[in-house]
C-alpha cells in the first residue's frame, strides 16, 4: 500500500529523463520540439505534475490555466483537436463528442483521479486509447478524511460549533449535543478495497468491537488485514453502527444506498459516503434522516457537484456535507499530479504506465 509522501518522492524519480539541451534553442532543436507530441491539460494541476511535463522535453503542452473554473466545454472541444495526449480531471466528461473532436491522433488519456465514471470507457476502448489513472496514492488522505467526517457527524461537531458561536451554549445539560461512540461498535464497509482497509486500520484504536463488510464477493486477503467478517448486504445494514461506503460507482452500484438499505439500519446508526455521490439515492437519504430512521450522515460526495445550496439535505442538522475534499492534502494532490504526468509520458512512449485502466 502506497504512503502518499513516499509515493510522491518515488514519482518524482520515475519521471522520464528530460532532454539535455545546452546553449539555448537552436533552430534545429526548435524544429525538433515543434514535432513533439501535442498535449492538452484541462486544469492547472498541482506543480509537481506540471514540472514533470515541462522538464521532460518530450511533449509540447497547453493548459487551461485556472484551478478555480473548469475549462468551458466549447473551448475544450476546440483545444483537443489534433492532440496526441490529454490530461484531465474528474470535472471533464470524456465522451464520444470530445473524442470525435480530438480526432485519430489521440492515443493517451491520463486522468488525475482514482474514479473514472467521467470517462466513456467503451468509446475509449473502441478507439484504442490508453487510459492512465491515479489510485493508491490517495488512500491515506481519503481514509483520514473519512475518519474525520465520521467523528464530526457522530459527535455532532458542526452543531456544537454553531451553538458555541451563536449563543446556544448555556448551562450544562445532561443530554445536550450527545452523539454516538465508536467504542464497542460495529463498523460496516460497503466495498472493501485499499481505502476500506485503511479506514478500518485507523478506526481500530477507537476500540471498535467488530468490522464487517460486503462486496461482490468475499475478499479474504484484504479482510484478514483488519479481521473483518463478510456479510450479506442486508446484514451489513442491520448490524452496522457506522456504515462507510467505499465502493466504485458502476451500473450495479448506482443508488444502491436507498430506502431498502436505510430502512434496515438502526435508528442510532451513522452513514458515511466518501466514494461517489451516485451510489446514494439522496431523496431516500433525506427521508431517512428527517424521520429519524437513521441518526446521521456525513457526505463528501453528492449529485450534482456542487450540490445546490437550496438542496433539502442542507436543511438538516444531522447531515454534514463536505465539498469533495477527501484527497485534498498537498502531498496527495501533488502525488496524483505527478502520477498523471508520468502515466501520460510513459503511454506516449508506448511503455507500461504506472497505473493503467485495463479496458
């Protein structure tokens, strides 16, 4: 399992050796550089990735020079025309329209994300385009944020902060702002992978009584690391005091967390989602939270993103919503950027990527 700090140092070394140009750019070198593969970068990605691309001397690249505003779709469709490689983030929909606009030169797509539901995989496969992505390096950051969100939700920290700031902090009361403890609890994990294991490893010192999980099939090797028991989907709902969603968004998992799940959960249970917003039916979640069917929910992901401030979930005190920041640490985002850059360069050279989606 990768540590993001170690991964970043390793990725800095992996970078394909740069061209050695001394004495300025001669006309020959300039001509040679003009024939280098053309790459478009759809966002101002963190500096480590841009540094690798810039210093490699193996591509000429243009980027949408903003981290605050995504590239407009119309401009994106213009900029990708004729490119050999594309570096994107999860806000860009890579579909048939975009791939048609890019044309036959496009051979490599590198996304700075672990999720790939923004990519039309069938269209990419049909065109023979290789796809790099950035798993593993964000495991630590996502696991840390998940634990933070779980504790914030279960111990009602947002409510408590609001009360302290707005004059609600009066005399001591026996049950005021009471929440739910991890000690002697059962923690359920929906989708046991690297991140699920990392979450459980961080929760174990809180004296959790038992870890349970469900997945498409038992995963004994991973489960043995955290001594987790495989259970059915229904049993996961019934037994979990805390339920953390860690599965990928696929046609099979779309809105899998719905009234069927919530109706089987305890009214003291806490629901946490740091995977993808699309795995949750938000109307059913609102109903479960507003009627007391479950005690609380913490979400780092929603549909859509950003979630409109008028959305009913924002009216609930027992729902904590974050703006998709699970991987938002400086170390992790730079490691993701570096991996995305290296995946692109290796793919354009026809070499194995560090992490490649098998289409």
